[in-house]
C-alpha cells in the first residue's frame, strides 16, 4: 500500500534504520526480540518505522505494528501489543491464525477478546486457573 510521505527520502536516521534492520535480521534468524521506538511528537518515529516496515515486507516478512496513545502522561498497558494482534487477526485466515497462536489463544484473549473465536473454531473454554504466560511465539 503506497504511503504519502512528506519526503520520499528518509533523512538523518541511518543509525536508527540500521538498528531496526538488525533487529529484523535477528528475528529472521529465529532470535526473539522487541523493538521500541520512542520520542517526542514530530521527530519522525512513524516515518522511521514505516521505512523499516516497507523494507522488511520487501524481504517477504509479515510486519505487525502497534501504537501507543499517551493519556495524562501514561499510556494504556499492552496497547501496542493488542493493536498488533488485532491487525494479525484481521489479516490472517482462521486456520493460519490457529496454527500461529496455538495454545496462546486463551492468554491472548485477555488482550484481544475477539481472538477467542474464528469462523471455523468453536468457542474456547477459559484457561485453567493459575496458568500464566504464552507458550508459543514466532519471529518474522
């Protein structure tokens, strides 16, 4: 999907873009990791992430992006993760989604309640008491 950038050239962000691409290379090598991009409004965070995401997509990878909204000096807990998961659920066929999230679906339902049901799956029972965390993860 084409984007309307103010400038088609990313200026002054070579080091940051290199770091983001190194994180992608690590993910492609099955090394788990997280990248957090932060800064004041207007410094180019979105443009930087869009450039890196475009490059990663060209390499054939799926990109999930989640955003934050600051409310009174604090963000909403897990909002970026929930945002990324919503896009994954929206863009992934049900069978592929079931394979991707596996048994983690119960835990993910806490962040994205609509993840508990797909077009081909029956309603899922709540996770057993005392069970925490995800047992499934995938990079790139």
